[in-house]
């Protein structure tokens, strides 16, 4: 049974490793069954360009394929 203590009940997963990106990128699914909370950490490096854009979408799904 979860204790609702993130320092005890944490399970760390990297969905999309940090890298230079010049196009759309999608992370992998992360199973959260058995957990009551999710903490998302967004790691962003140097942003360049005339009008750089960072759009983030976190999505819930019943299947690992995202549908």
C-alpha cells in the first residue's frame, strides 16, 4: 500500500532523454499502475533560434500505445 510519501514511493523513469531536437519528439509511455501520484520533471537545455517554441503535453491513456 502506498504511503503517499514521494521519497519512499518514487519510481523514476525517463520518457524522453535530453538531446538537441529540431523537430517534434514524443516520449515513451510510463506505467503508473499502483501509484496514486505522478510528478513530471521537464529538463530543458539551451534554447536558440529567432522564435524558439517548447510545447509540452502530458497525456493519460489506458494503453501503452497512447490510445
